[in-house]
C-alpha cells in the first residue's frame, strides 16, 4: 500500500501525458447506450440526496504547498487535464461548494535526484457519494487463476505472447462540460495566474481547477476505462479490431480452451493493457519470435485511429511463454 504524499510538480509531471495527449478520445465518441447518455450528463446517475456526503466546510486543501499547487494547476491546464470554473459555476449542496482535493501516491520509480515519481490521485469523496457507479465492462476483467485451466495437449505446440499498453490511459478519455462541476478542486487561483493559458479568464478574481478527463479517484473510472478499451478491441473497423469475444479471457465467462482446430489464440484486457496469446507449431515459433501478430497489428491500427495513445516502449512482439 502506498501512502498519500505531498505533491510537487517536479514529481507528478513524469506520470502525466505529454502536451496534446490528454483528452485525445472523447468518451461520447466511443460510448453507446446508457454509458453514452451518462457521458453527456452525470445527472442521470444522481442518488437520492439523503445519500450524499456533506461538502467539507472549509474544503480540504490539496496535498501541496500553495506555490506548488499553482505550478500543478498551470502544468495540468497546459496539458488539457484541468479547466477552470468560476464560483457561480460550481456545484453547491446546502449552500456549500462541492470541492475536492488531490494527493500524491508513489509509483515506485524515482527521479535522478532521488525523489519518488507520484501519481496525482483525485479524492472525489463527495462526488462518489452523489453518483451511482458506472459498471461499464468491469466484469470483463481477467484474473490470473484462469490460466490454471489452460493447457496444451499437443507437445508440438508452444505459446507466443504479445502485449500493448495505453499511455496514461485515464487521462486520454475526455469528459463533457456537465461533469466539470462534479470534479472541481479546492484552493482557487486567480485569472492573472493563468492568463497566458486561458486569456479569456484573465480578469476573473477566483477560479477553481477541475478535471476535464476521466479521474483516478472517481469510483466508476475503472469500469469506464475497461469499457472504452473493450470497445476498441471488439468494435467494427476502423473504430475497433472486431476481436471475437469467444476467445477472450474474462472473469465472468469460462476460460476458452486452446485448440489448433477451434481456437488458436486468446486475448485479455486489463484496463490499459491488451494481452494476446497465440498457439503455434514449435517448428514455426523461432521464425515468428519478434514479429507482429496480425491481431496486434489490427489493434495498433485501431489505436492509430483514436490518436495513437500507446506506450511504444511497452509494446511486446511475440515472445515464447510456454
């Protein structure tokens, strides 16, 4: 368990997407049905007011010093992670503004100066009490125990493993403006503080940063992230790779059985990771190692369609695992 830590811009910047990557995919462009409607307006998911937490008065401060918070706000706004709300645009409950705080959680990696790189986690306790959870495709997550039921009967066959990874996955999904008031943060800045980033707000005396992207800290974020990535895998071309659900490892289905005649590949999706396992003849394996699977090539084409939000350094091409 990683404890909460005070944040500095120096420590959270390496864990954020580069300029131009955040919000590259609008959730409303990839969703359908109820998730599409909820993506347009979270008011559809409001619980009864009796279940809501009372906003903190005064709001909890962010886990950073005031100068560092300003650096974080400016950096996140430049990257498209934050936008701004005036006091009259905030959400109020019993005349109290719904304002949250952010905190740092260690990634286990360190900068050259020894400081730990931090994820910025958004503590959305009030909003989480107000909104029902979007389950999305959370039931399609795999679990390691499923591999115990996978076997290769033919000794002339081996398994090749390929994998891809989305870059800063949560940050790439953009939310619509009706979400912003549910994702606002304490510790206001002034328009003059961010005039070079948002000149139209330069004369505003008080502005609150808010998340424009799917936030780590929202209780439905995992289901939505899984849903969006699943849509990329199973949707029709060019928006999806049209993969067969019958070959997917997921916790709510029996594990598919590998068979050269019926099913010679398995795939699984875990949030930002796509993993592919192929069964091939042992005599062909050496020639295939390091090459790109046609299925992974299809997924890469889909990623390119959505703006190529992949981590190239984490792309794994056909390696023997068994």
